[in-house]
C-alpha cells in the first residue's frame, strides 16, 4: 500500500515564525502536492512538484514556498506564519498520469494553528 | 477558469440510495474523480470517469456526461460508515503530465438510522 506520512498531526506556532511541514511518500511517485483545506472551500492547491528540485505554483502560493531535495520528500515552508494560514494542510503524491492510474494518495494532514 | 459545484450537505437514512451531483465549468479536462473523506481522516480515492457513462465499484457508482457538464456519485445501500465528505475533482487539460487536480468544495453526507 502507498503510504504518505506527514511530520505532525497538530502544530501550534506563533505569528512571524518560520514553519516547516514535511511530507514523505514511499511509492517512488514523481508528483507531490501540498493543499490546504478550509471549511466550505474544499482542497486548494498551494504548490506541486513533478520531479526533484522542480516545483510549480498552485492556486494559492502566496506566503508559502516548497522544497524537494529528494524524490520521496516534499516540504512546505511558511516563511513568516500569519493567523490566516491557520488551516489543515494535506500532502499528496501520485504517479504521472497514464502510468499508475489517476489517483492521488493523501497523507493524514497537519492541523496548523497560528496564534 | 475552472469551477466545480456540489451541494454542501446531503442527509439520508440507512439502506437508502443517495446521489451527489457535481456540475462544472471548465475549458476541458481529462476526467472526473471522486474522493471520500471521513472526519479527521485523509481523502481517499473512490472512482474515476475518463469517458462518459457509468462506472460501478461495489455499492458506489459514478457517472459523467461531458455534454451536460455534469457528473454524480451514487451510493447505494447506505451504511452509517458512509457518513463523510465527498469531493469531486477534475484534471484540467492544461495540467499536462502532472496529474494536477481541481477539487469541488465537498458535500457532507450524513446517514441516519
């Protein structure tokens, strides 16, 4: 079974802190994604990566950056956390379309609270 | 632009059948997917429609009509454990080889005894 793990289930940070959210997948997937999930808004894509050191902005990249130094690991960075970044953060991975299906595999999520 | 619309909430009783609709406005996409998410859990993949028509997987079926810009998820013989949020998602044509998805806001299904 594909496994996507995230470094923390719950995180509390102060405004202005630099925050790192880590995601690791064990299926050698090329594609990895970071979403945030807020009530009534569904899942919104922050950034995605299609290869090591490659990244693309999603729909809401402002205030975030990412790092992918190894294929299995994709990090989301909040350079200076703000209260409006309080949210559930979900990481996902998938193979390229047409190779292993159409499915994205999600981690359990990190609920981040910024105070 | 791309947008998907789903009802925010649906209520049904155990053993019944429920249909969750997804209407979309998009310039083009490869296929429509459905994901299930229980409270506190991760979204999990349920189904994918690359072509128009019905796809069946056990108690769940999914339908797509590109001409009507419409799809739905059908859940039969509802069980209490089906209480969850359900998201439709499309992979836009412009997403290239990246399997990028755009999600709807989700439908919260409550199943009652």
